[in-house]
C-alpha cells in the first residue's frame, strides 16, 4: 500500500507514456517525441530545466523507437558501432562540453548512427548554441539539429509533477498537501523534487503523515 508514515520504501520512477502529464509547458516536446519518424535529418535535441521530464520523454521515445539510452558522460565506455546499429538517445550532452575526448566520441556516434539510417535523440538543460563545446564540428552539427523544449512548469504541470514525485516514493499525502505546495514553492521542477524529498525524509524521521502542517514546517526552514 502507499506509504503515509514511516516505511522506508524505494523510489520507483514511473516512466511510461501514460505516466507523463501533458500541459502547455511540454505538449510541443511530447508531440515531437511521438512524431519522431518525421524529425529533420532523423535527429532531435530535447532541452528543459532539471527535473522537467527529459528522462521520462527519453524513455517514452525508447519505447516507441527501440532506442538504447546512454549518458553522454559514459560514452568513453560505450561500444559506439554497437550503439549506432539502432536508434540511440544520449542524455545530458551539455555536461561533457569542454571535455574534448568525450566530445569526439559523441561526434563519431552522431555521424555513425545517422549514416546507419537510424534516429538520434540528444538531451540537455540548455540549447546547443549555449553549450561551451570545444569541437567545432560537433558544435555545428548540434546547432543544426531540430530543437524541442520543455518550458518551466505551469500551474497544472507543477501540481502533476508533485503528485508524481510522491507516487514514485510510494507516498500518499493528504489531499490538501499538493495544492498547498503548488501555491507556495518556487515554480521549478527542481524545487518540487527538493520539497518532496525533504517531506519524505521528515515524515520518516518523525513518524508523521504528510499534510499541509508538515509542509509548512519544511517551507519555514
């Protein structure tokens, strides 16, 4: 059963299409993911704030396309020809900017997967023109890639994100808690993730239910 008090259960993130809440902030990005067969040059860069749902959409796309998902930061450990033999999603590409060795591997993967006739998805917090890449050929290819953006959350999406974060942690807050938080926290995905994690920890520590009263204590910290 969902946890209300002090049962330390694992976090299991739901990443199916049916678990993705659609609002004005992410509808265009979702449409691009679902219409992946029409991507220009068979590639797309997906951007958005931390916690916006980029990884969730990446898993949705992998389910549609059969893609392999890999972190840009581990590309030096990957078998590039094997990855390029099917669609591929590379997450957090902006985090390797400035690392020439990893940029070079990403450049080769980009070229090979497209040469093999497959599609490629690249995710990042910022658009490619703002990545401080040191490899000019990679920069030009990324900047020429179609872009889909998840915007900061609107009211409906922020409430849905809070609900999903609680559900992922197998927590059932009181019905008034999510609306209470949505009106008061910073309007960002990162803030939603932080407040849910803090509420989870405090409820576990004190053996209390998650209610607006507990939320108020956390917000006052």
